[in-house]
C-alpha cells in the first residue's frame, strides 16, 4: 500500500512539473508570487554607440511612445555594449507635455534597489523599481537620465524617430522643461518600459530590420508599422489588452552582423527576455539578400547566403520562441526592385523565402506584408503611393498598409 501511495505521489508530482513546463509564457507569468503581471509596453533594441558624443555632467531627456497604459511602470536601462561600468547619477520618468516639457505633477524619481543612483556593469541591463504613475494607452513618456560623466554613450538606438534633448551642464531630471544645447533622434541606454497590467495582457514583438524600425517615417509621428498596429488595436476592445513593441534594427540581418548583432544573436535579448511577450512577428532577411550586391556602398563584407540558409535561420527563431511558449507569426519580405542593392539573384531568393513562409506551416500564422504593399502591376516593386522614395522602405502610408494587413485573430 505504501509503495502504491508513493507511486501515486510521484506520478502526481511529475504531472505537475510537466504541466508547469508546458505553460504558455503568459500563464507562467501569472504565477508571480507577488500577484504582479508585468508587460512590456515599449522596447527598443540596443546597438553599439558611435563615438560622436561625450557627456559631462549633463542630462539627456528622451521620449518614448507606449502601447498599453496603466498605473505602475518601471524602466529598464542597458549597458549592453559598455566596456566599462556606467554611472547613472539620477533618472526620472514623467508624461511628456510638449517638446522637452513634462506634465506638471507627473514627474517620478526612478530608484534602483532603493537608490536614486546606480552603477550598471559592462554588458548588463538594470531594471528600476516600480513607480506609481497613471498613463493612458499610446502615451508619450519622458525619461530623463543624468550622467556625471565624462562618458561616451556606448549603448544607443540610432533610429529613435523621436527628439532627444541634451542639456547644458547640470542635473535637470526633475525640471519641467530643459533648454537643450543640442538635440538628435537617438535613444541612449534605454531598452524597455514595463507596465503592471491585467492578467490577460500580453505583448507582441515586431522583430526585424529597418522596415520594422520605421526607417524613413516622419519624426515624432509614430509611423512605424508596430506603432500603427498598437494604435489600431487600442480602438478595438478585443485587442486593447495587447501591447505592440518594436525590436527593429535598421540594417539588421539574420545570419551576419552589420548594424547591430545578427538576428539569431540578439533574439533572446530582444524578444525572449522581455516581460509578458506572447507573440512575435518576424520580418527579417531583405538585408541578407541585398548587402552582398553593394558591399562597397554599404561598407559591409561580401557575405552571400542562400534562401535555404535564411530559412534555416528563421526555423531557429521559431524553435527558440516555441520553447518559451511564444507564438511566431511569419511576415513575407517586401518588394525591393529599384533599390540600390536589388539583384535578380536576390529577388529569386526573396520569392523562394516568401513561398516557404506562406506554405510551409512552420509558423503559427502568416502576415503577407509583400502582398499588402506591392504594386499589383509590378509585384517586385512597391506601390508608388506606399514608397518612401528609395524603393525599399515604405512611407507612413505604406507602414499603415502593413499594420492594416495584420489579422487580429492571429493573437487570440
């Protein structure tokens, strides 16, 4: 009898372990012992900084556009490419009013393990303590970071598509407005903003290259397809619980580094590591096809790849996402005839990859971005109304066509 009872207990324990291991990411997150459910409402993909700016006793104020709203937030900073420890003297979170100004009364001091300052080790992220702040969906948040310096930012994202304000000497993190000595469109040391959300809330990561990053869309217009999808989903109660975040890197490739780590190398950091991720939409590969045909212009080595090699890279990301309970949506590669690095060989590979994406069944769902933006009369080209002018990147209207091509049923 004792052996029988012991066997039943062991069997029950094994069943519970297996059930826990097979939980989707969102269900596992719901087991948080504090009863908190955190979801990334905004992210960016950190890149190695260019040595063109030195900060000395200055404040950097950056604007980020969220997807879902809430009442408690936390901010993740990153020293991913730092060779030395990064000293943050102070950091604040607020709601943007206009330009560098914040809404009075919305300023919150960010602390890190209870301290208003923090030293981030080389290569490491650092998550702030939660702060109480009520912000609606699609809010523009202001994140201000003071660095005693001198420091050359080693971790940044260069296609921020938002204005960043750099102050005169001093700590202005709590100031209502900043009189900048210079502005640019780069985020420094930012990687995520999380919000405490309802148990059914989840994040969709747009993972890709410049066509996900939003290259050639208007500054401050939130025109990338992930941003426009987030706005679209907020108009529908059935999808309003879904955050849409952007892990695009302009120039990114699947199999080789060039601008930022290759997709396979950064997938864990930019998708799997973020809170509340339940879905990822992968749009990668056009730079793998194009760069080998203009290596001198783009200053990259000649690294020819086959369609099958790129398909193999996509399969790797699918498997890794599935291991974390994340559903993977495959996106077809958009047309690029007329661009500087177009070739007949690359086009044949693009068509082969798109055929595999549409028909293989390897993905949990498919978004046909190529069909959404191509010219019906010349399907290897962008429709002129959607073309930003370089025949490779959409304009804001083209990015909207991409967002509108996504079926909400993919995320139910």
